C-alpha cells in the first residue's frame, strides 16, 4: 500500500500519520516529491484495508500496489528516478556511457585507458578490482591496489568510478573509492549483500542475474530500496539460454519493459551480453534505440593481452566508432550521448 498525503501538511500532521503506520506494524518509506509526500508501507499491510487509511486525517489517497516489488514499481513513483553522480545524470535525457577494462590490471593500463575513453566521450570509468571469476585459478583482480589506481585515474581525468563489491567484507573498502558500487550478476540474489548495500549512501549498479527473471531482478532491487538506498541503476547484461554462439543472450525487450514497470534507470552491458567484440557496437546501438539510459562497455588498450574478458573488449578505435554511431542513434530518438 502507498499513502498519498494531502498538500501542505505540516510536520506534526506528517509525524502523526507515520506514527499510525508504525502502530500497524509497518515500516514507513517516505518519499518527498516536489508537490507531495508519498509514504510506502513496507511489511504485510493486508491487515488494514484501504478505508482504514483513507479515513486518516491528511491522507488523500491510498493505493494498493499489486506487484510484488513495491518501491521499484511505477505505481510507487510515476517520474523517472534520476541517479546523480558528480553532476552526471543517469536516467535523464542523456545516454551515459561507462567504459573501461574488465579488470584493473595495473597503474599504467588503467591510466592509459581512462584517458582514451575520456577523450572519446565516456562519462564514467569502469574497472574491476575485485573480480568474480569462474575458476579460482584465473586472475581475480588487484583488490585494494586496483582501487588506488582507479582513484588516481579519477583524479587525473575527472571520471567517476564504477567498480564491483563481491561481498559484505569488501563493501566499506569499495565504497570508499567507488562513485557507483556494482553488484555483479552472480551476486544479484545475495540478499545479505543487497541489504548491506541498501544501507550505504552510494548509487548501486545492479546487474541482472544470468538466470534471473525480470520479477526476481526487481525484487533484488527492492532489497536495496527497502533498506533506504534509492539510487539503484538496473543493468541488463544478458541471460543464459541454450544459445552458445554468444556468451549470453541479450534480452532487448527487458529495456522497454523495465522502463514501463519501474521508475529506475536501465542501462545495458553489451560486452558481457555478447562475449564477442564485433557484436558490441551493433548491440549497443540497438540498446540505445530500445531506450537504454546508458551503456557499460569493456574497452582495453590491448585486448589480446587482457587478463580477463579480452575477446569481448573493444579496441580503442572500435569504441570511437561506437560513440560516433551511438550519437546518431541517440539524436534520432530525441536523446543525446551525454
Ligand atoms: C563485469 O562487469 O566485469 C562482470 C563481472 O559482469 P557480470 O557480473 O555481469 O558478469
Ligand atoms: Mn568482464
């Protein structure tokens, strides 16, 4: 249930309503819009019917949200959520490109690629310091050292950082350096990690699990939102199907679908979705055309030497081409590449 409060209520009236919500055994989730205050009732609100809330002084309307995800739903918030990172708006008019290597491999590598992607128009730098790898024998990231190099790249080139936290133990450290904390596909249903990141005041980039249904994806976002963090960016990165020619199968319909049933920004990761660098640009263009608010692209100065995901990493000249074509598609649909 969500309560829409009457306009111009004073603080005392609002507190009285919040008190009643708590008395009903529910947790209020307060959202202050430009005109109105909306209170989401978290918990099992079935015990009290709509009339109960409508009879309360100061409550203009009470709407039962039938979808299992509440705070993530369009019913809860009609306007798009715009996540702001150092003045960059994700979920606004522009398409935001986040680019960089799969993994931070060393100081020179990250500084080099940061300059390249910045000069070509990327707004946010990606790069993993803690890497979830299928094999324990693969390169698993530089950890803290990688975060320090990301920090240096940020300071030199003014690019905010998106980087992954794989566990609760890593969260404080990653949050110290990241402007956006990435929760990877393999952790999409790590509920305690979701709760922990929900308590942090940093935007979260939540990737769709490789076998997650849309509803499961949005319920994962709900874990973060219901713990107080409203800055969630959804990332479609392909799901596992019977097809083996691509690494995953990009669910392109997820983009307009998510945009219609949630208010959260939706970005696409064509690198992990396809696993093949020659597919990354066409799939990026399709994603922009389908309404993506941003792209997460793996680019490497020398992909053949990459310590992870080299086959899907773009050469700088390919990234340049992606940006050129992406601008054309963005403008064709009334947006711009930020
Ligand atoms: C990544 O972004 O490098 C990554 C590991 O992605 P995913 O969690 O989508 O596999
Ligand atoms: Mn990768």
